[in-house]
C-alpha cells in the first residue's frame, strides 16, 4: 500500500489526528489540490537549499513516512500562520497504544533512580522508571507493572501527577506521571539496559539537577509536579 493510501486510511479511521480545532493557526489541509500545492511548495524550498531533486520530492510527499508497532510518522499538508502552504512532519501514537507511564518512586525517604543506557542517545542516564503502557491496562495498572518490572517493588502509595507531552515540537505523545512510595525494592533480572538502582536523598537529587547530571525530561517533570504538590 502506498504511503498516501495509508495516510487517507488514517484520516478515515482516526479523525482526532486531523482535527482543526477552533483557534488552530496551523491548519491541516486534506484536499487533493491543496496537498499537491503543499508538496510542490516544500519541494521547491528544499531544492533551493541544495537538496537533490529526487530527495526533495521524497521529503515533500504527504503520507505515512514510517510505521511500526511503536511509532507512526506522518507528513501533513498544512497552512502556516503567515498563510504559506507547505508540509509538516509529526510523530503520533499508533492506534490502540495506551499512554506511557513514568513513576517517581520513594523508598524510606530516598528517591530511587535507575542508571539506564538509552539507545537513542547512545549514553547512560539517571532516570526514574518508565515505559510504554500495557495493552488493556489503565495507566495506574501500567505504573504498578512498571515498578514491579524495573524495581521488583509494589507501591504502598501511588499518586497520579498528571500528564506530560514530552516533545510538543514534533510528537503527539502524551504520557502519565505518578509518585509512588515503596517499602522495599530489589534488583530484578533485566532485559533492559539498567546497570543499577541508586537510592538518593532529596538534597543529592537536587544537587544532581544543578550539576546537569539528570537530563531525562520525565524525571524532571515528575520531580517538579511532586515538589509543587508537597509530596517531596
């Protein structure tokens, strides 16, 4: 199936992804003539930057750019605030995928951080447990399963901290944050690249923030939410 055919299947199946809500100043265009105009405009702009013609054509084509079980990348025809027409790429959640979860866990007054190697950045990060939502589970159930999987822990208290959009510039992803208190934890058999669990005091955690040792957006957001809600 061609990328454009997949795209219009999505338009039919997932109306919410292509809505133009009141006040939207970047408008999605779905008419064939408008799409052709947007593609031509973007192709011309890319060619002016020295991009080869065939590559410029490919990078301008409205449709599904990439799709697998984890990721859906689409390129839309849009009208920008200055009335110019072009294309815009974005990442959206595949249908049926439940929100991801991130949990700030405390054990005996200490925050539990994971030392986790991330393939995307090709480096180690200090971060809280997080992961994709479990199919058929509520966000709270997914949070409990994530704590069991990464900490071998069952929360004695679990508090929702609200939602986070981790990268609004390109991704439509919306995940759920939680604060948790656990009585114990243990190192689990990891299929993921986690080398250790680090219990740290709040003062040490905040020092790591000041020293730029914690850069994960979910960890930063969960800390901020828990702090302003008086949980830390």
